[in-house]
C-alpha cells in the first residue's frame, strides 16, 4: 500500500495530501503547511482518506495494531501477576518508610505522542545522553508505588506559561524507580485520568509548579522529566475533582485523589492553595 499523494481531510486543517509516511508517522501537506501525525492512529480520529480502498487497508492496520497492543498488554499482565502479589507486602512496608517530598514526576510530551500515552497508558522515561551509560533509560530513583506521573503539553506556538496538564496516572504497583531499567513506566490499572481538551485549558501547569530559587520564572527549555512535589500533585488532583464536580468523571477523580493522599500520607482537607509561578506573577 502506498499512501503518498493520497488525498485526506482533517477536521481542523481541511483537505491535504500525504507527502511522506512510515511505520510511525505520516506527513500531510495542507494549505496552512505540513503537519505530522502518529501513524496509523491519526486515521482513527483526525484524518480521513478520500480513497476508500486505501482507507479500508489503513483501518485493517489500525485493528492489527490494536490487537498487537492487547496481546503485549496481556502478556505483561501475566508476567507481572506473581510479582504484583509479592509487591503488595512491599507496598505496605513502603507506606511506613519516610517518603521523599518530591516523589512525583512531570513529563513534557509532544502533541503527536499523547494518543499513544493515553492508549497504552505508559510513559517513556527518556535516555541518558552522555557518559558511560549514554543511551540507557533514565532511572527515576525517587519514584515508587506512591508516585504519580503528570503529563503536560506545550506546542511550539504556545508560550511556556500556557503549558497544559493533559492527564495523570499512578505508577503500576510493581514499580520501583531505584531498581527499574525499563524505558517505560506502566500506569496503575485503576488510577489514571485523561483530561478533555476543555478540562486541560483550565489546568495550567505553572499554577502549581515553581522553581524554589526563582519562584517567578517560568522556563522549561530542555529535558523530558522533572521531579514534582507531592503537595503540588495533591493540589492538582483536588482541582480536577473540583473541575469535574457534578459530572460523569467526578467519582473517578475523587477515588484517585483519595488513593494518592493515602499513599503519600497527605491530609486532603488541609492542602494549601496552589502557589506556582503563575500565581506569583
């Protein structure tokens, strides 16, 4: 199958032509310029092929990819079943140990990878860029079963102050950052939230995050991950509960918030108001 020069339509950018694609991405030329999308996932949500035969073939690839993801997911679950049982006792002990005040992580994700993050429910930790361990996965030693991963996005045309929170999940019950050499952190099967577009507009990252030395500064020029304060993560989860009040997702967010507070020894009723860099400006 060759998609080059095939006509497509996009719900925002309108009509375009495929100029390049591979197993991971598809490049489309629109009147507004070239855009890059995750392949073949984008054809399930954002792009439509005018050629029905090509559309049918791409749909088959999408279904095949979904089946492969399910197969890998089931395999992972089976492989970790015994390990998870053993970790339950370890988790009880971890709650008694002194917790690091910044045991959470925030990640900067590209727009094109968000679909994959919230479909597979895992996050790439990033690779070491220099030294003897260059090319190996980063080891996030502070993170443990009480840790959550915050997913943020800032498009190139956005100001840093407008960085949005797109979702959050607790790490899998078997995760131990001090020992893990995995490239991906798996999400907890129960505690995971993906924010809608409207919700993410209300959840600005810099309402919560502040550099201790430069509390007014809003800069994130490089790096994929930063450690994040336990209290800040609690504030975010509390505000998501408030944002979803009287909606279908309120109970899901509330359960997450209560679980997070329990795992991190936080009194959810006594959390202070956010005091991030946006609040200080």
